[in-house]
């Protein structure tokens, strides 16, 4: 097994499926089953999920909303998605622990490194909602922060594209996929792997990022087993 403890980063938009808004039950079910496959192989899984399917702070700012208020609304959206994913995971028979950058009793306890690691060692899937708990930071940055805190082997960024390309493969059919990049190469080529704050945190802590297609059934297990189906960014 290549990875024994992972931070799985999921986008809120991925939960929409074929919808234009909200949460598609079939996507929750597929993700829960794929995560269960990894957990059944004794992989410790922590998850951070975005909230763009419900509300995006920058979108609110573009409409004249105060940035701080908009960001807090976005954090609450991530908690809604986290609750939905928690329910789907428990339906598959998994034990979970929902922690938050925002402490909202009785929904979730405050995120702490000790609490998260204890839950992971106990075999629970740890879902961390509420971003970093601070405005002006994305869920990408929250993912990097949480991954460093729990001493994850890597951030696995599940997207709807099977890796990092020279251009957007959904718009440019000539785009070429990278199998491996260094942090410096990704920065020099201005590839949008994660936002700069998250990227810098990963580079500083020598934390690999692996980008893969989460929407293809079974891919998560393939990644943790070491199959090369995406793009790795490393030192």
C-alpha cells in the first residue's frame, strides 16, 4: 500500500453530479463506497470537502457582499456537505468523526490534531468541515493545513479530470497530461493545482499532492495502492 494515511480533498461541485446545484444522492453513494474500499484495506482517511455546490464566498463578494461574511457562509456550506457525506459513509457501515474549523455544537466538535489522529487510529473516517475557520482562506488551504496537522502521507485531490494537463482538457483537445511534476515546475508553468497559499504549505512540509479522477469508480483504491492513474506533485 503506497499511502497509509491520506487527506482526501473533494470539491463541492463534484457532489452536484448532473445537477446544476445542490447534492446528488448518487454521487454521495459512489464516494462513500469508494472510501469504504480504502478503509477496508486499513487506510486511514481524513476528508475535506468544499462548498461550491451550495455557496462560494468569492461569488458572494462579486455580488457586493462583504468578503468576511461571504467566507463564513462558504464555511457553513462545507459543513452541510460534510454532514451529507457523513450520513452516506455511515450508511455503508463506516464509523466517522466530524470535526470543524468552526465549533458548532451539537453538529461537530472543534478540530484538533490530537482528536483527529486518535479517531484515525481508531479506524474512523475523519471529516473536517468549516474550512480553516478563518475568512480569506480556501478549502485548498484548509486541506493543506489539516494534512500537515494529521501527518498525512499525501493529499489526494479528487477531481473530475484524471490529472494535471498543460491546459484544460475539457476545452483544449491538444492538452497533454503530466505524470509527475515538482512544486517548482507546477509554479513556473502556472498550473492551477491548488491556490498559492496551499501550494506553499505543501512544498514547505514536503507533502505530496496527487490529482486524480474521483468520479471513476474504484480510482481511490487504485491510488492508495500505488497505481499511476493521475499526476503527482512532489519535491
